[in-house]
C-alpha cells in the first residue's frame, strides 16, 4: 500500500499536470493587461465605450472593442468595432418595424433554417458608403431577429419592443497576417469598409451610409470618425484599422 506521503505526492503531481496543461491551452495571454474607458459620462447614451487587452511585456494590443450606443436606439444606429489579431468586424445594429419590411405578409429569408431561433429575415440589400468625394457601393446581408437584442447592446438596458425586429449587418475586414491556410478572404464590401474608415480617420470626416430596405424604405445615417479619432488612443486605431494591410490573395 502507498504511504500517506506517497499518496499526497501522487495527488500533487496529478494536480500540477492538470493545471499545467490548462495553462497551455488557455486562449488568452496570462501576461495580458486590460484597459477600458468611456468617452463621456453620458454612457450608454450617445457615447463610445472602449475595452482592450495588451501584452504586458511588449505593450502590443491583442484585442479591442469599440462600441457606440446612440441617444435613442429606437430611431438611431449602434456600432460595434471588434478588433482581433487577424481581422476587424464592423457591426451595425438598428430597429425596424416588422410590418414595414414584409412583402405580401412574409419576410424574405435566405437563412430559413435559423428562423426557429428567431432569425426571421435575411436578405442582401444595396448599401452605399460615402466619405467626402469618395463613394463605395455594394450589397450587404441584412439580418433581422425577433427574440432579443444582441449581447453587446445590453448596456442600453432595454428589451426588444413588441412588433419590432432587431436588424444588423456586418463586414469582416481580413488582414495580411492571417495564416495562409485559412479560408478567410476579403470581398468588395470589406475592402470598401477598410478604405472608407481609413479615409475618414485621415480626413477627420464622417462615413455617410445609405441602406435601401424593402418597400422603398431608406436608412441614412453616419459614423463620425473625427469623434472616434478624438476618443480612441492612436495605438488602438492602428491595431484596428490604420496600421493594417488587407489580405489580397
């Protein structure tokens, strides 16, 4: 039989092994520092929020979220810029009266298999991005769901109004440091977003959006990049946009 001391040593070795391999497989850096900031005291109304992680040794940024929540989400758009080592996702969310986008009493849905989860609308729609003298036009997949607001909208502390859909569209901007074996590629829309955002930041301007929805509904709105530039640290904007090159293969 094992003595008590041998038994305790054996248990310690097992515990050490479990902890060691857990640390090896932890998906975030153990030396990561974290920072967060609010643009002003009005948050979550008409304000930006920033959170980011950086390596304690190199101070290089490894992850960042920039969230803009409007004064009135019932009538205005919210933005999420999620920046990661290999790509940045640009997300836009807004509300739509469910009856206004139905055609003959039905939703267009290119992703019907997700309808049971509340995702009742999915359709490619024309979108235009304009920055000063430059205009970009393309199609974007717009989705609508009737269950809840997205998690990143929780600071609004409101529920999805009855008879409304929470709409969203996004674009993933893929950068040239992503491993070659991955299938992630840029398309015309992600290139347009990358060019428009960098141009707007450089020229202290807005991106003016026009999104055409069914039944002649048009959404016109803007992303104030001069305001974002005044709030976000330059190193965050470099990590998200200005210091990055697109994957072009």
